[in-house]
C-alpha cells in the first residue's frame, strides 16, 4: 500500500487510539522533545514555503508529467527492491521487481511510463531498513523526525543512507557522482512530499498532530516490513485506563 493511501486510511482509524493516550504503546520515543520541535519546524516550513511551492508545481506541471516523475524515481529504486527482497528471502517479490525494472526500463522509456503495473506486476517497496528488521539485527528502532526530510526511524534512516550510497541505478544507469545522488535524493523527497502534502491539513486537525504523524509513519513501516500482513497487536500492551 502506498504511503498516501495508507496515511489516509490511518486518518480514519488512528484517532480512536490517539485521543485516549498520551504515549502510544510499543513505540518508545526517547527523542520526543527534539522530534516535536522538528515537527513544529516542518509544519511552519510547510505553511510558509512547502505548500505554496507544491501548489505552484501542480499548477504548472500537468498530472501526466508528475506521474512520469514518480514512475522514474520508482524505477530507479527497483534494483534496490530486488536486492533487499532477495536478502529477505522473498524470491517472488525479487522476481516481481526485476521484471518491473526490465519492462519499464525498456518499453516504459526508462521508467517514465509504468507499463508493469497494468501487466500485473505491482510496485513493491523493499529497502535495507526492512531487511534489517526481517533479519532481527535491529529489532528496536526509535522514531526520529528530521528537519525538512520528515519522519524516519533510526534503523530506516541508516538503511536509507546505505541504500542511496550503493544504489546500482546511480552508477550503472544514470552514471552520476555523489552530488548527482544528492540531487536525486532531494528530487525524490520532493516528489514524495507532493503526494502527502494535502493530507497535512487533516493531520493538523488531530488532537495531537505529532502523535498522529508518528503512529501513521510507524504503522506504515510495519506494514512494509510484514508485506501488508503485520501481526495483530497484543491487547495486553494497551493501556485502556
């Protein structure tokens, strides 16, 4: 499930738990003071700069072109999806991503056109953060809100840095240097931001927007780690008082 749709789903479901809890179960947040400060900074940046820029981008760039940009970045990540899926022992997902990359890179104009999804090969995000979680090498991972780039966990941030540093697409397809990789990272981050920007209005209306954002992101990542089938929460871990 993509981030935009998943956060929208959580918008309808999570407030039931958020309204009655000051600190959600199972999600230690030792950096909460820092995270809240960065969250407020990001919201202020969104209100003053981010939202107007995204609206201008959507007004100037037609929807098919924006979709092409998203498809392009997804396609660049397919080799990483293949590697991480295989490292997790998920052969089917690895083959799916390999076939997607082959089809979209050739018949899809280097990924600008996603012909694989209509052909029955949906996009499946796999990254090193998920791989480390599956291996059980980094089972405890704390939530971290970063300025401008948004939410991560410590495990997923480490994974993102490593993934970006050895992504085969950068050296073998685009053949870019470290500066080019930074520009691609920023471009992909902006593309992700344009997909969830309109949901921030709903986030700000929650009783505690910070907790809502944190729980949305953590559940989104849990959903990815378990390939859409996360284990049911242990009711003994919830505080119903």
